[in-house]
C-alpha cells in the first residue's frame, strides 16, 4: 500500500527550518539612540527584569539595555536553575519568598513558559546537631509564612526514595528540611521571556555594545560611553552579574566584592532518579543535585576560593563535586559527565546583594548576588525598578544598601549557598 504521507527532501526541510516564516525573533535587535530615559547595562536576568518593570510598572517609554556580548550569555545561562526561599535571616527570606512567588506566576505574567517545576528543595542532615540547625531555619521560615517541613528518616524516604538507607555511605543521613514550593526554572526561558516582554513594551535591546565609561557633567552622570558611541541617559543602572567589581573600578568606587568561580556540571541522560533538589554537605565537602527534563544530573558545589574572571572549569573542583555526589547517591557512580562549566560569582563580604545608588544620584547598582542571582531575578527586577523610578528603595531591599558595611548592619548569612548555614 503506498505511503499517503508526502515526502520532503533534507534540503527542503532545512530551508523550512531556517526560513523567516519559520523562525521569528522574540525581540528586536536595536541600534542605540542618542538619548534615553534609562540605560540598563547588562542583558542578563536582572537587567532584563529591571527594564521590563520600568516599562510596565512605571511607564518609562525610552529604555535601552546595552550588552557587551549577546543577550543571556552570562550568568543567567551559567547556573543550576534552582529557585527557593529557604533562608534564615528575615531580610533574605522575605526577599527570596517574594521572588519565588513571582516565579510561580512568571509564565502567566510574561505569557511565556519558563518551565517552573516545584519539585521541592531538600537540605539533608548528617547528625542530630544538624537537624537542630535545620529546625531553627524551618521555624524562622514558618513564622514568616513560608512553607517548610522537617523530615525524619521515614519522611525523608517517602519524599526522596532514591536516598536508599541500605546503600553504603560514609556519613549517615538522619533527616532533612524540605521546601516543597522550591524547585527549578528553565534559565534560558527566563531571559528570553523577559526580553520578549520588554521589547513588546518598547525597550531597545542593544547587543555587542560594551560600556567603557560614564559621561559626567557638573557632577551629574549624563550617560555612558560605549563601543558604539556615547549614549545619553537620565538614569543608569548597572546589572552586570559577575563583573560588579569591575564597574566599581571603572567608576573609581571601591566595592566590597570579590569575583569567584562557581563550578557546575551535567551528566549524560539517565532514567528518572532524582525527583527533587538534593543539597548535601558533609565534612568540608558539598554538592547539590537535580535531574533535568532531559535526564541529566545537574550538579554543583561551593566556590573555587580563588578570585577570577576566567569562567574556565577546573578539574579538581569537578572531582570534588562528583565525589560528593557519589557519597550521597552511590548508585550514580558509573555515569559519565557530559558537560562542565563555571560561572562568575560576585561575593560580598556578608554574602548578600547590593541594591543602591552608586556614586551619583542617578546611577544605580544591581549586583553582588553571590549564590542568589538566578533565584532573585523577579524580585530584583521589580524592586530595582521602583528604586530607579522613585529614588526610594522599597522595604524589601533596604537592608541591601552599600552603607550597611560602614554601619555594621550586615545581613550575614554567608550567602546561604548550596548548603545549610552552620550556626
């Protein structure tokens, strides 16, 4: 019997795949105009979200985002996609809870599927003392109206059966703290969704345009100098992720920031095994693991500890993270690593971000995100936009001012990175 389906040549399929009728850009590639109301430096998650909220919530019509490379090329594409609000300090857990709630609704807000997956974030404990630490954090979260649940061994195995207690481990797992609303979001989709929504509101997205300096007249910032020429602006926002310290150096303003690398890697695809985000620390080793929709195990650990801008992965850190992963899940010892990368992390002295004016009344900084950059994007964009538009920081970010280091009002939670804070 003849095949009723039409046949197409490989060449015809390729032409259709890459034709203009098939692929339509999500945002317009703009050329810089001489003057804008706001110029946002950095087309990563924080810069895109800030521009989007300035246009949507505050009515700005002339906004430009300038990016020295291409949109989404930096840290928003170099992370492990985890979102959570399981912090201890009130300044942190209220801020990240606001961000998590925004993530829950972000697909509807942007009309773009960001693939939010509330699979749960589970911090694991090796001892009764660590369970006390997790209980303290969970109690603080619950008092703030944030979901948290302390699990004993039995509850732990119901939630994460892959933590089979019969498997050989050097350190016993006695329980954990789970935030069930925590999980993962597709990082590329976040960047693309914000870019699409911002462009629809008239925001110019200017790629391959590096900012080389600040234009100043009579003590007021009047714009930015770029590789495509000067761009005037009434307000300027720097949201450059791992290069916050470099912006301080460019402006002659020392910032309490060091840039470190954070390693991550993904394995070859395997059958479904890890149903949540597992965070595990034992001794001086640590690992956090989740399984992607493609089946790969996405893993990361702590900072390298050596300041660097290279973004080059190093083998000894890969080995340490993999050893920790096998210590947690011995059944994955035979799988192969598919990719290995590093992202730049701006580490402040207290592990919390910097959202404040920078040297001039009309210049603003959105940076110093440490471990929290990706999970903070929705709240950061809305709060930073309010700061820029009104000149007054909303309560949600007042604790993240630069002046806290001079007054001693630090938010010292050590970034609450991939592992529970030992206090």
